[in-house]
C-alpha cells in the first residue's frame, strides 16, 4: 500500500506503532519495522543512557527505518535529542509541547518530524512549524490525551481537510476495519497503541498485558484533566481518584494522590492495584497477546478485504 506517509518514511505498510511509555522498547520497535510498519521507541520513560542503549539495540535489530517518540515536556529533552541525532534516527514524533521548539533543529539534521495533536488548531500550528506530518489522536486513545475529548471520527476528517501535510490517524484503531475507516476519513496511515501493548514484544509487564486483554467496554476513563488528562483502566487507584473528585479535591491534592512513578508501577512493574494503567478504549476488543508481525499482517489483510467488500457493495445495484 502506498500513501504519502509510506513514501515519507520509506516503509511498506501505513501502520505506525505508537511510542508508548514503558511499553515501546527496541524489541517492539524493531519487530514492527521488520514487518514493514514504522516501529517507535517511547523515550518518555527512559533516562538518556537508557535511550542511548535502546537506540543501539534497535539499530542492530533492524535495517529498516524506525522512529522515536519524544515528549517535549521530558526533563532531559536536550540529552535525548543529542542521542537521537547521534544514532541516526530518521524520524521523530514529538508530543506534549510546542512543535516549533525543536522542529527546525531536527530538520537541519535530516530528521523527519511528526507532531501528535488532539485538535485542528494544533494541527495547523504543527504544519506552520514545518512538521512533515501530524498524528491526529482522538479521545478513544490511551494514556495522555486531549482535554477537549474530540473523537477520532470527528477529528481526523477535519484535520485531513484543512492540512496540506499528511495525517496519521490515532485513537481507537486496532484492526483492519478501523484502519480502513481511518483511511476513508482522509488519513494516510494509522498509529496503533493499545493493540501493540498486548504484543509479545511489548516491554509492558505480563500482568498488565493480561489485564489489557481482559478489559471490557467501559472499563477505561479519561481523568486527571487538571494535571495531564490520561485514559486509565478503572482499578483501585482510579477509584481513589474518582473519590477525590467527589469530595471536591484541589489540583494540588490530585497531584499528591498521583505522586510519582505510578505509570511505571502499573505498566512496567505489573502493580495492577496501585499503578496507573494507561490504555485506550480499543483494549475492550483485544482478546490475545500476539506477535507484532501478526498484528500487522492481520490489519493489512482485513483492511484490504474490507475495502474490496465496500467496492463490491458500491458496484452492486440489484
Ligand atoms: P512521573 O513523573 O510519574 O514518573 C517519571 C517516570 O519516568 C519515573 O518512573 C522515572 O523512572 C522515569 N524517568 C525516565 N527518565 C526520567 C528523567 N529524566 N527524569 C525523571 N524521571 C524519568 O511521570 P509519568 O510516568 O506520568 O510520565 C513518564 C513520562 O511520560 C514523563 O517523563 C513524560 O516525559 C512523558 N509524558 C508524555 C506525554 C505525551 O507524550 N503526551 C504526556 C505526559 C508525560 P524511575 O522510577 O526509574 O526513576
């Protein structure tokens, strides 16, 4: 399949694996890239020396392009940028910050820049900053998310309509049918998170992967908007957050309740009670932990089959 995004990245299939903290190390990123998609290292949960090590391992495990997700609010962002440039990473996805801050620096180093947005307004800003593409991420997505709760179905067509640069759709995309829907809305690739959390190569704790595939519809909610909006599984920690809201807790109290390192505790160390369990609504539809290559093969096969079905529906009159 060829789109402006596959051409931009030099990949075969328009499937991007999201750079999720604690889940997206070199094993997942290289497996996705080797299968023809774009793998991505999630640098937000890595100290600079950890990222450097992960980049070396990823470079050794694949000769295909891969990317790094760089949250711009990360405390040691300068060191991360230097490691990314030194390792010859060809593509960077920036998030959680102003895309203009580092865009031209990456471009001067020959690196393609994609920014993650949750609104049309920020998509236009990313384009004006010189980004090569945007990820338009809807409300269904896991982890950190937009405050305005714009769904993928409402966000992607609008962003694709007003932007000249290509759009990668994210939020609720986990199989061939949802991929086809995103492409039909004007996206030229999809970014997939939750489906890859529950993959063999994901660095998430096994207990978290099992929790993800047992999650049912309605089991996640977007919360903590006053701090950083985040979609979580409604575990015991989440219930305490909900109780705090009920008694009218202040932003400071919420921040104190959250504390530090809860995402690591939940997703990496497998503490399903006290950890932050960040996952998208799509988790409700996942039933098995699969190898990354199989996830990609199934998505591609079912996307193409779905498009053929629609084509024949459109051309059948009797
Ligand atoms: P916390 O502040 O709760 O925890 C920080 C965690 O990141 C710790 O577990 C720590 O590991 C680890 N870490 C890695 N590198 C560093 C560093 N240089 N300084 C401090 N801690 C570091 O943050 P969260 O778990 O909520 O978020 C983790 C990261 O996710 C953030 O650092 C941020 O970069 C990123 N983020 C991304 C967003 C996005 O992309 N949209 C939005 C919000 C956050 P250890 O326990 O081993 O010390």
